[in-house]
């Protein structure tokens, strides 16, 4: 049995290609890199991305049905995108009124 490229990388044995382990979560980047609107044609866009960057080994959607675009954030609030969906609101800074309060905060 041949060792995987990930195993070789962990062992410092220099695989032929460096395995990609980063989470991929930016449909806008896919659209920019491929020239195909991810939200209108997710499968076609991902197939083209896989052709351009096979080392990413990203999954390809089964369907090319359009996906809804994320809603713009409410006034004064930001939304956090997770892939082509949303994880919820991001209330950054809502609990702190000064930089001193930020630096004095301890999550423990």
C-alpha cells in the first residue's frame, strides 16, 4: 500500500504535491477565478475550478440548480458567510465601547 501525500507531508518526506487542507468558503472567489457565477451555476463553476486547480480536490455539487445569494446585512450589523450560506449575525463590538474594555476582556 502506497502512503498518502498527507502522510508523507506529516512525516516531512516531501510529497510530489503539497496537500491542500484549508477550508474553502468563498463563492465570490470561485466566480472571479472561473468567470462563472457560482450562485447561478454552482456545478459548472466548481467543475471549472477543479479543472484549473485540481490540487484543491473540492467536492462538485450534484446539481447545477441556482443557489440563493446571501442577504445583505442589516444596518449596523454584519452577517457571517459560511460557504454559500450564512451562519448568523456577527455582533462585533456590541459589548465593548472602548479599546480598553476590549483588551481587559478575558474569555476565561
